[in-house]
């Protein structure tokens, strides 16, 4: 056991992967939770793929010499914020369906731009660009980890300060407006902060893992847990468990840790649905039995039970 711990903490890329797993789990437990509450689970995918388009634009501007200082990470963040603003504008009426449409349109726009610019980007840069899509948590650099630390700190700080407001906006947008809350401002803040977190997490571990970890654990926890704090704790636990198991399995067999983590996270939602059905059946059975116990005595109310000796008068 001691040798195993020495191996883990003595290997830099494993340490970076474990730190990233904790940070991404924290992002999932905050941003992912509120996106699912708001009915915007698809936004995580749209923002992650928008980051791919922004990174492609960054590589293009660097290679052509138009703006050699334009970093692809900056492009990824800008495109992510653009998607968040478009989504927020479409959702000012409080209708979640309009926000989903805005995410879908921006998703298509970003991916089309990325594919178009790939023809003008050197092949070695194209491979780096595709890293935004698939990623690998075992290939993180120190810079990637630092970006994740900054992002996670920002997200957690904003969530702690505006937790109550985000809950109101996510659960009952129209009700928050009716109570005089500046729901529109909180709506945009929540979406923009989540978009920045998703974009920088995508740079580190890829769009596939980000989408799976941000959405599936939050959806699973929302099926089983009632309180907001409880959902966040459950999301963090599921997301961290999925990533750690993915890292461990990747050492046993030649497989991507992100793929394993995504499968485990998705499976958690399937399990949550089954657990909820079992709970509902057990609850319905208890209600049926309780109703049955109340109905049977009521059926015999007013019925006179004859005396055994009533017919034997001498």
C-alpha cells in the first residue's frame, strides 16, 4: 500500500490528473447542478464545442499572422461567453425551450467554423485542436492545472455568494421576477460563469468528459436528492468517483480514462432512474396498504354482529 501511494504521488502526471479530477468535480457540483436545475443540460455540450471553434479561430489568427498574440484559450473563452450571452438573451422570457434552440444554433455555428478553419491550420495544430474534443486527463500540463484552479476558485466563489439567487432563477425564473429580484442579471451571471468554467475545463480534459461529468451526475443526483446542498454533494461524489475509477482502469488496460469516466457518469443516471422507480413503487405500496387498512374497518361500520345466544330464549 505504501509503495502504491509512493508511486502515485511520486508521478507528476498522476498527481496532475487527480488534482484535475477534484477540480472538475467541484465545477460539476456547482455549474452542472444549476444548469440541470435551469433545464440547460445541453448548454454544457454547446459551450464545450463552441470552445473548439474559438480555439480554431485562435490558431488561425496566429498562423496567418493577423493577430499572433491571440491565444487559442482566449478564443475558446470568448466563444463560450458568446454562447452564454446568446442563450441568456433567448431565455429572458423564462422559456427554457428557446434557450435550448439558441444553444443548438451556436453549437452548429461554432463547429462549422472549426471545420472550415481546419483547412487553413497546419496539421500539427489540428491535432492539438482535436484535443479540445477528446482530451486526456493524464496529459495535463502545469499550465492546464493552474487554469483549472483559477476557474474552480472563480466558480465556487460566485456560487457561494449568489447561491440563493441562482436557486430562485433556476427553479422559478418568473417567480423571482415577480418578487422584485433582478433575475435577468443573475441569469446572465450564472450562464457566463458556467460557460467560462466549461471552456477552460474543455481545454484541459476535452468536451466529451466535460459534458458527461457536468450533466450526468447532476441529473442522477436530482432524481434522488431533494435539497440543493445534498445534490451538490452527490454530484461531487459521483463525478470524482467516475474520474478516479477511469484513471485507475486506464493503468490496467489500454483505454482512455475520459471514456471510462464518461461511461460511469452516464451509468449513474441509469441507476438513479431505477432507484427512483423502486422508491416510487415502495411508496405507492405503502399508500395502498394504509388506504386498505382505513377502508376495511369503515366497511363494517354500522353492522350489528348477532349475539350467539339471541335465538335460544327458553
